[in-house]
């Protein structure tokens, strides 16, 4: 609550805080079920990505044509792909050169329920790349990292980035991506107080946070790289 109080500032009323937390609670209750398409809410479409599945915000149509197995798996496990769409993705991976036996098995499936494709998908992705994410937590983390990297590189608007990260994490204000959820809340509060608010300072803060986060993760990754053995 201390972080939340800092976000909202001294001038924000307790009613605003309670309202935002209640909205977050309602959104979490309506999280996407296994066999459902992503939730679409037609709110502030010019500012936020409510009206778009997150995959369409994170990846352009051109990106989608060349997604590697790991990112394709992330979309599947994050519930951003319907069963029929997974089969289309399997066929796409075959077309661009990932011709593994279990991927061919997956592409040949005709099932229309996630539970009927789960084993074939797990086996196909494991064979394609042992580093593929398995389960929702790993998938969400990988997609959020993509959002942060693209924002740091200037390829994604900051306000849409934090909206996407919040949506992927079910609007929770805690966890690995907490700072971005809080930034998203700042955008929402600013727009509630003034629909024509100048968001340039928030955009700058968000982009700087993405650059710092991405730089830190890159350094951490390098620090875990084993040094070459000296003969």
C-alpha cells in the first residue's frame, strides 16, 4: 500500500484508491479461462490496448510470420492462442524450416480443445527447443520481457507497454513486474483525473524504467555465463 500511496500522491482520495483496487479485483475474477479467447474491453482504445489481444500488441503481423518456437510456445502457454490457431502456428513453423517429427504430429492434429492438444504441444515444443517456456508463469515472463525490450528500443509506446504487462499479469500490483503495473496505474489515475492529461513525463519514466530493467537483465545474464576454461 505504501507504493500505491506514492503513486497516487497526497491529493488522491481514498475513494479513488478503493475504486482502482475494486476494478483490479473484478478484472482478476474475469481472467481468461483455458478454452476462451482473450478478454476484449473496448475502453480508451486510442490510449490502451483493451480492444486488442496482447499478441497483436506485442508482435506485428510481420513478426508473427517469423516467430521462433520459444515465443510461439509462450503465446500458447499464456493462453494467447486458441487450439485451432496453435495448429496453424505448427504448420507455419514447419514452413519456415522447423521440421521436427513431433511438430509434424502436432500440425496434423484435428482436436479443438486445449486438453486434447496439451500433450502433443508439450512434446513438440520440448523437441523444438528445450528452453521453450512451459506453463503460464514462464510464458508470461517471456512475453513481458519482449514488451519491455521493445519499449526500451522505442518500438512500442510506453503507455501501451505497461497496459499489456498489467493485462498479462491479471492486473496484479505485485510480483516480478510490479513497477510496470504501478506505472500503468499512474496512467489510469492521470486519465481519470483529466482525460486530456499530458502523459509525456509518464512516457519518459516508463521508457527509462524499461531501459534500466532490460540493461539489468542483460548484465545478470552475462554474469551467469561460465568463463572459458584455461588449459
